[in-house]
């Protein structure tokens, strides 16, 4: 069966699938909500990653005196690398 393209006020309508009967203009609104959800997730991820990086760095550099702090950093090299990566990737460059 051949389906005809329907025109409604100058905008084409989808005939089948998830967007059946939805105009192209209404599809733009769905894309906007998707972008808003992605932006919200990215913002929350940014906040949580910065909190994790800050706590990780504070735990690694804990110690009495400079020698104890440096020994603690040397003992936790991979964690310090992750903390440094998080700091560099999340810091603002204004």
C-alpha cells in the first residue's frame, strides 16, 4: 500500500512510526527537550565530577607537614593523576 504525504498548513506530517501525525515544527520541540535533558545531565555530571576530584585531592594531600604530604602523594600516584586530570578538564579557562 502506498502512503500519501499529507500536508497540513504547509508542513509535512510523518505517516508512520513514533512520530505519526506530528508536524515538522512539533518535532523541533521534541529536539529542544532532548537538548535540555542532555544539558541538565551534563551540568549535574560536571558538579559531581568536580566534587569527586576535590575530595580525592584532599584525601591524597592529607598529612602533617610537607614531607608527609609529599610521601602521601608519592604513595597514591594513580589517584593523583586522576585528580589532576579532573582538575584540568573541569577548570574554567576565562
